[in-house]
C-alpha cells in the first residue's frame, strides 16, 4: 500500500455466550465441564483488520443491517483521517444497499468498497480474525453475562 491508502478487510460476526469446547489438556478420564447460561446473549459485531499495521477495529451493534453498517463506515473514517480507506468485503445484502449510496458518493475521495468474489471467505482476513477469537480466546470459557463476554473481546486490540 502507498502512504495515502489503508487496506482494511471487513466482516461481521455474531459472538454467542454459548461457546464451544475445543481440545484441551485434561487429566486422563476427565472432561472439561462448563456451566450453561440460561440466557442467550449474542454480540453482533462489525470488524475490520489492517494486515499491514496489525490494527483491528471492532464495533458492537444490536443487529447487522444497512443502518449499522453505515454507522461502522462512519466509525472507520476518522481512524485514518488523512488516508483513503480501501475496504475489502463480502456480498452481504446491506453492503450493496441503495441507502448507502449518498454516503458513499459523499466520501468517494476517502472510501472505496472492493467486493470479493462470491462465496470466498478464505480471501477475507477478518474472517480469520473472528475464527481465532472464537477458537482460541472465547472457547472453553463460561460467560455469565454480556459484560463477561465483552471482557473476552479485549483481545481484539481496538474494541
């Protein structure tokens, strides 16, 4: 990338308080036991990773739709105020919403959306960040509430 541009890979994820158990070291014949929460807490997240700098930007929302994606774009622009952002993303419907056109036109000098080929999650580096978070950081743990679940997210550097 040049000094005037920043390449970001964007994706959404839904982190649930019912995390999966993954292989761990345990005494022979013992299985790790985790309590189960009665409530089903979910964090809806928009995220973007800058692979060159190692930055991760994350924003929690109530749901993932056109309005919240628009909020995330507004959140990203000030993160690199003097640079043009190239956002690599998938073909989620709300990424193509007509309601975004005025905002994208207004900020075309600062923001470019680059769409990956359909059904190609392996090309999106943010997908790998979510996978790491779910399999390494959040697996094999119990989160009693949303605050506990958010605490696990502190490993996403800019959350």
